[in-house]
C-alpha cells in the first residue's frame, strides 16, 4: 500500500470529513472509495464499445 500526503483547503477538508462521518467511514476510507469509483468510471468510458 502506498502512503500519500494530500493537502486540502480547510473548508474542503471539513466538508469531506463530515461526509465521511455521515457515511460512517474514516476520511481515508471515504477518499479511497471516491478515487476507486472515479477510476472505474473512467475505465468504463474508455472501454471499447462504451
């Protein structure tokens, strides 16, 4: 697993932390799920016949 430092503006951090808590997830887990979903959607859009 890779460690990544991510800098977020204070307001965006607060929003993301709140959304993660509302989803009963850690901020890290919530961000991983968003990146995974975005990557999968990108793969689907670029797949042949899509």
